[in-house]
């Protein structure tokens, strides 16, 4: 009889843990934080030793920007499961939200000691070093992250920042390009492109197309010709998609070739023809051409650069 009761109690505890493991992430993904607190909170009352329930209640409070309310639950989860690196890591996030940066760092270091492959802990340690201008230590952490997760966007981006902080300019430029190769869209791409441009590298450029800010690879051609390179054609596919979606969009194609206006004209025409061939529903009048036998002057921050050969895209307001 006692054996049966014990087995029932064990089954009950396992079922409760299963509930937290299954339902805990659900409320996070659905952003139903208050409902999650209610359900997991009741579960925790019934099973005070359920570390997963305590953890998820803490996570819900963090998601609601209430770190002081969430921290005790996360600490409880750590007490109940001290070897769980995730639980330790999220106490660090709570300390960060409360601006207790020493305890934040200690939590991440503890998480890494428990799990040397904990990507988020290494990443956030890197962020802490970045915030303090400790560029060498930051670079070390971001390199660890990228060994574990080669396409981690935050590590790729901040690795470039750290290289800049160390005045390793050529390495920094290469790092910005690597980030943009993987993540050419969004606000981080625009910021990365600006940093790249500030170094006089215009492999990528930011444009205002319609009402959107867009990062595109620079238009490049086979030397001395109007034959587009493959990378340039990929960017034109993005621009073509925007023209198809926004039927009122008109984009001027402006080409520059210092000392060779005919080449500039040929390149502007080649860009337009490529786009029209790939987008038969786009009328040619929506892609007017301009060309100049001079360098293009580009303002980036407080710097001005002269691009001997380039193609710019300018939205026409009608």
C-alpha cells in the first residue's frame, strides 16, 4: 500500500513538472504573461519544489518589465535546481534590468561555469564588456559565441564594434561585411552599413526607397563594361520586389563614371533593362535614368567621399 502511495506521489510530481515544461513556453510565446503567472503560480503552490514553475513565473514577470517581482521566483528556481545554467542566466537578466551589474556579471559567469557552451551567457558577458569599453574581453566572448553559433547576429555585429574599439580597422571592415552578408536587412544592417561607409567602404549602401530605408549591395560591373556583377543583380531583385508591391513607386537610376559619361549612361541603362526584364509588369517610365561623367559625392556623418564609379537610387516624389 505504501509503495502504491509513493508511486502515485512521484507520478503527480512528474505530471506537474511536465505541465510547466509544456505550458511554460506556451505562455511566453503567446505573450500571455498574466495568464501564465496565474496558472504556473497555482502549480507552484501545489508543488513548492517545482523549479520549472518558479522559473517560468519569473520569466513572465521579466517579460512584463517587473524584474523585482520576477527575481525571487528565478532565485527559487536556482535554489531548487542549482545546476541549471538557464535558471542562473535569467537571474542575471533580472539583475541587469535592476541595474545591478556586478551581480548580473556574476550570474553569467556562474552560468558559463555550469555550461561552458551557454551561448546567451557568453553573449551577455560580451555585452557587459562592450558597455564598459573593455574591447579585448568583449571580442573574446563574441568569438566564443561564434564558435558555438556561427550565425549569431548580435555576436557578429558587436564583434565588429569591438574590433573598431581596438582600432583594428581592416578587421573591423571585414567583420561589418560578414555581418551584412548574413543580415542585410533591418536597423542593425543600416547601422552596420553606415559604419562601413564611414571607413570609405561602399560595398553596401543605405537608400530611401519610397517610405522605407533599405540596405543594398553597391552596384558593381565587370571592369570597364556595363555588365552587372552577380551581387548587384541580387540587390536589384529586392528593388524589383518593392516596385511590384508599390505600384506608385518611381525610382531614378543615377549612374556616375568619372571621365566617362557614355559608360555611366550604358550602366544606368543596363540596370534599368535588367530590372524590366525581371519585372515585366513594371513600366519603364517608373525607372527614369540620369548619368554623369563625374564622381558621386556621398555624405556620411561629417565625412564626404568621392565615388569615381557608382549607381544611386533616388525615389521620385510625384
